[in-house]
C-alpha cells in the first residue's frame, strides 16, 4: 500500500462486498447462526442467500444473523421479514432450498409453503 488513495480504494471494494448486509427499509432475511444452526449447516445456507442476491443484483434486501431462534430440531432456520411486518419462517434449510427461496419468495413474492415451519410441523404430526 503506497498511498491514502490506494487505501481508500481497498476500503470501497470491501464496503461494496458487504453492502448486501447493510440495513435498509426493504425485506430482511435473518439466518439463525447459533451453535445449533451452524452445526446443522446454516453457514452454507447464508452464503448461498448472499451469493444468490448478489448474482441477481438485488441490493434492497438485508441479510443478517441471529442467535438461537428456539426450535433447534428444525435448524437451519431462515426468517424473511417483509417491510409490512409479516414474517415467514423457513426450516430445515439447505443451500438448494435457499436458492429457491430467493428466486420464488424474494424475486417473485411467492412464499415457499413446503419449507415453512407450519407445513413441516403438520407433516411431523401426521407421521406420529
């Protein structure tokens, strides 16, 4: 590094890379990243969400992490919070499901019902 301008350029590139995680007034995606979530595969799920948003040039979605959401048996858990306050909780997530949520829920506004906590719990009850 030879100059302040070079340092500023490095700073700008780093900020551009994390821009997708900045707060805004649009949709928020929250990934459960407590020990239980990480052990179940939350990190690849979160990375996939960030990459899919970046590939599609979607900049008005905030992606953040949280601790334990409280239903460890259904980890990895991803919550999508719309600006109107509505919330959809997706469970047993995989990177493939994360791609589908970005394309269907975030891009097209269609909730992926099969991945929601309500549908998964219905299926579990019917098996019991």
